[in-house]
C-alpha cells in the first residue's frame, strides 16, 4: 500500500506543479529555442520540467522512506540537490561545460566518498574481483559521471529520457521488491511516478525536462545501478559476474548510444563532446518518425535487451555482454538500413518513370 501511495503522491505533485512552471516560463520567456544540430522542435519550449520531477521525487522520498532503511539518504539528497541547482542555472542561463562537469564531480564525490555508494569489486568479470580502495573510488566516480552524462545526451526528443528513466527505475524496483528492500523500492517508485506525470506534458510538446531533469534522472539511475551491483541479497541470488553485465543491460540505451556517438566523433577526428545529430534518436526522427514513435521504438529495444540478458543468465557474463553489444549495434544500424532501402526504392521508381516516359516519346 505504501508503494502505491508513493507512486500516486509523486505523480500528483509533479502533475500539479508543471502547469504553474509552464506559466512562469511563458511569462519570463524561459524557452529552449530551436537548434538545427541539437534539437528537433521548431518553436520555443519551456525547459524547467526537471523542477517538477525533482519536487515530486524528493518530497515523496522524504515523506515515505524511513531513513534507517537507506542510511545514506541524506548524502543522496545532498548530491541530488547540488545537481538540481546546477541544472536550473543551466536551463535559465547556460553554464559552461567545465562548470557543469565540476558540479557532477562534486555530486559523484559525495555519493562515493560520503555515502559509500561505490563499486568494490567486478565480481569475476574480466577475471577481476575485489578492487583496491583507490581504484574502487576512481571507477565509481567514472561510472556515476558517465551515467549522468549518458542520460543528458539522450534527452534530445520528447519522451526518450523520461521513458527510459521509468524503464530503468521500475526494473530496479522489481528486483529490490523481490529482496524486500522497501526503502529502495519507494525511492525508485518516487522517480517513476514523477516521470510518468511529466511524460504527459512532454509528449504534448508543452515542456522539456531540461538539464535539471536529465541530471537528476542520470544521478538516481547511477545510484540504483551501483546499489544493485553491491547489494549482498542480489549477489546471493544471481551469479556475481552476471550482476554488473545485467546492470549494463538495464542502462543499455543511454550507455550504448553514448559509446556509439563518441566512437563516431573520434573516428571523424572531432571532439567527443561536440554536438551533432548522430544519436540514434535523432537519426530516427530525421528518417521521418514522430517523436513518440522513435521513443517507443527505443523503449522496446531497451526492454527486449533487458529480457534477453536476464534469460541468458546461465551463460558466461562475457558471452551475455557480447550478445547485448552485438544486438545493440544491429539495432543502431536499422535507421541507416531503412534509409538505404528508401533511397533504393526511390532510385528504382525514378528509373521506371524515365523508362515509361521514354517509351511514350517513342
């Protein structure tokens, strides 16, 4: 009952807050203006949806969770608040990438050093087990920052970052519920309810989550991922080396797309941080799909890969990882193949039309 109430409360808080935020944004001209490279919208849209997501998540979390069930909750809220103010500042008056990165490092340091949310072992993956403290901290900082930025990078079309955030949080919620970690279940449900309320406005093209929202969703997803990997009850139920690979599979859409785009940019001798339209979601939209269609397609891919990875848990972790990466690569090639088929069909139709016209002339 508490879990259901948490879902309802987070949904209602966010749903009620967004119209007021839109009104303020309209009055103060706080819009995200169209950008040929990074955006897919044609008019100015308010970008402060993350404020409502933050409010719904934090209010629900602090109201329903007993702090003894998540002893690190104070530090977690501190890191989230730091990223919240960073995101709001960037959505209103853009920050330099360096300042945003510093804020991310500070938030990751709070989580790693103070909350002790860190990867302590690779559990046999690549033959690596326990990690020295310094290496553990470094890997954990890197992981948190990568996941935060991965969600920031996929927030390019309506519904994508929010929908993937719901899939990720509900997947972790299912496993935390299985081992009766109710504090973590409520934490994940709080974000899910907030994102669900946000999506209704987002798909209607009324508001974006902005950096405020994407940084928050990325931060919570990173916290959930590391906590899942390190949870002893999870380790008791599944093969240790399977757990980090399965966690990667849960986060496959943002992580693989980031890896893919950075690889393409480096191959083209460009900065990996230079914006372009090589993201899978941009390619799908540029091929003629509506935002909801492109987002739904990527939702389906994420869910299918999660189910595939889980069904293959009896295999070696490296083999599962290889399967997940190959399928993700094949999926990323679909838009290019569709475009090629369309081009071939157009070419054939042109040739046929010219042939008909030639016969008519003769």
